[in-house]
C-alpha cells in the first residue's frame, strides 16, 4: 500500500495538488509509523474518498484536448486510486464510497474518458 500512496503523492505534487499530496503523505507516514487508528481514519475518510477537494476528486487532465502525456498520467492516477480501493478491500477497510469511486474510475479508464 505504501507504493500506491507514494505514486499518488508524486502525481499530485507533479500537478501542484499540494494539499492533497500532503494528505496522502500524512496517511503514508501514519502507516509507516504504526499509527493504525490515524491511518485507518485517513485512508477510509473524506480526505481520500470525499467530494470536492478530496484526493479521488482530482482531475489531472481536465480537458479532452489535453496533451497525451497528461492523459496517460490521468489514467495512471485513476489506476492507483483503483489499486488503493482494492488494497482496502483486502484489508477489510473498504467503504461503500471507495468501492463506488473505484467503479467509476474503472469505467472512465475503460471508455478512455
């Protein structure tokens, strides 16, 4: 899970989503340091899976005419969000919201939206 969080943080920093990147960094720190309750709250809560301003709400390539590299980064970002949701399921930490977001992102990636 740390690898997924690292990739998400790097992508968020690359596109100047500093607040979201800092949130992911904090969740990763909680995981590394064994702060289980803090990690569980961060990884299942609104900071990752909420609406406006959450990590999963980030759109890297906000336009259909965005350069190809940005579109690939968007697809990878979504893949990492999906992977995070899948890891949460394996750890019995999945939520209705994480499952919903992962499903939407799978659909978007499949349809190249």
